[in-house]
C-alpha cells in the first residue's frame, strides 16, 4: 500500500472520529463528513491501484447499503446521517467479507452502545456522571433521558477501526 493510501485511510479515520464526536454531542453528523469520505475513495482507488472491477464492487457495497439504509430511514428506524456515514464507510470496506464484517461489527457495537445508553440514562451512577458532564458544560447524548436516539456514528467508527486493526 502506498503512503498516499495510508494517509487517506488516516484522514478517513479522523473524519469518522469527528463524526462520532458531533453525533455524540449533537445527534447530528454534518453532511460534509460522509461526502468527504465518499469523495476521497476514488483518490484511494487510484493511489492503491484498485482495478475497475474492484472499484465497481466497492460502489456496489455503497449502493446496497445506501438503499437499505434509505428504506430504514423512510420508516424512521435510523437517522439520515447514520445512513450516509455507513454507506460511505461501506464504500471503503468493499463487497463481500469486508462488508459483512463491517455490518456485523456495527450491529454488535450498536447493541453495546444501546446497553451503555440504558446504563448512562437510567442508573444512579449514570445520572450522576451525566450531571458532572453537564456541570462542566459538556452535553453528551448518552446522558440525555429525553432522547430515544443513539449516536450510531460511534458504532460505525468502531466497526471501521475493527476492520483496520483486526486480522480477520
């Protein structure tokens, strides 16, 4: 892998961390983050020497996940930012086993995130810790009992990092 490809992966990782932070604090993922992740893929494909066939399979991963996410969004099951971020991340993962691993890890980490949200919002320790964050001027979505959403960018980012660092 070329230095340019490694640098692009590092940029994608940084963008995912920013998306996670903004989702955690505001329940929003700025559109420019999934867009940047999407637009950097062709540069990565050229820098890493992916074949046209491989690029098309990566595009298929994007298209399928975006279409499935759109259906879930239409039924108000997931947020639009989560759909865009996951589809852009799936573009980088590609078709086949990496997409299955990304989807599976996102689901597992999303389940753990849901458990963490329950603990943070409904246990005395979670309420106390949330109060400490709020007293410091930091409002985190995990501690807001009025919300029914989850900052799912955390799960997507965790799944991406798992693909990067775990030898499956």
